[in-house]
């Protein structure tokens, strides 16, 4: 809920009401840092959900391939409930594998947020709104080298 309010407030500052400041060249490092952190929270949340989904699917398929008798076992309840093989895979993804999923997706989210922030700053620089200082040029060069 707090992140939702931060997104709303920041969108008003960064998106709608900020064009006048950008045309005058007034973009602060704090604004770019907040933009980066909000993107990080967005990408990390999305990637964790996708990671849990991927690990659950991989666990269910792995059980189907390597332990086929668990898949053929009848489900205790019928209806909308999950089959035991899927619920076991989901439980494993949400318990023993969750730390690995979160850490791996954090690394990916940092790179995604950094690339998106640098693209936004490049766009602002190309429209002569934001001067790109030496530290940002170095970070941009490193990111370009890693991603190429």
C-alpha cells in the first residue's frame, strides 16, 4: 500500500508535472534515485512472481518425468484445488527455494532498473534537458559493455 502511494506521488512529480523543470534543466539526483528505486520495486516484484511460477512449473514437470507415480495418484479433493504434484512444487518454491528466487530476481531487477533509468536520463539528455555527468557516463559505459 505504501509503495502504491509512492508510485502515485512520484508519477505526479516525474511524469505529469515535471516537464517545466526538465526544460529548465532542473533534474535532481534524488529524483533519479527515487525513480530507480521505484522501478527496482516494480521489476523485483514482477520477477519474483514469475520466478515462483517458473519453479512451480519446473517442479511439477520434473515430478511428472522422474517420479510418474506421484502424478498418477488421485487427488484427495476434486474441484478447483491443486493436484498434489503441483501443490508440492508450489510449496517447495515458496519455502526452500524462495530465498534463491528472491536473490536471483533481485540481481536481474537491479540491472533492469539501472538500464531503464539510464535510458530515461539519456532521453532527457538528448532533448537537452539533463546534463549527463561523468559518474553517469561511466555507469552507462559499464552497463553497455556488460549488456552487449
